[in-house]
């Protein structure tokens, strides 16, 4: 349970970095950002694996670069579900997906959430 809360907080911080760096992202309050991080986490856990398998051939052809598009789609879905969290367009969602991926890579390394074994 504590691990989930820490991951949620790390995802919120990563999302905060994205909305700070990428100009196309807007949020109304910190509560909205926490809600967006929660929804994004749920979408990544439930919807993204389904979309991954459906688009696997395209992901293989693009050598994995299509995963950035999937991450951008997850951000767009999050923005459509959470009121007060907006993205100006899909190109900003792509930029946000790249920044979010890099920030998550760093937070996962710091948090020690690499899988071993």
C-alpha cells in the first residue's frame, strides 16, 4: 500500500515537471494534478496493455517509437477524463510523453523500482 502511494506521488511529481516544462499543458490546481496522476496510472495499468497488444506490429515496425504515441494517447485520455487538466493539442501530448518518460526513468532509478531477478 505504501509502495502504491509512493509511486502515485512520484507520478504526480513527474506530471508536475511535464506541466512546468511543456507549454501546452495546463492544470487548475494541485488537486487536479493529483487526480490526473491517478487517472493516468489507472489508464496505464488497464488500457495501455490492451492498446499495446493491438498495435504490436506497428510498434515492432517503428522499433518501439510508437510507444511514445501510445503514451501521448494516454495523456490525451487523461485530459479528457479529468476536468481542469488540459492539453492544447496532440503535438503537445507527444512532447509531454517524451518528457514524462524521461522524468519517470529518473524517478524510477532514484526510487529503486527496477525489477531484478
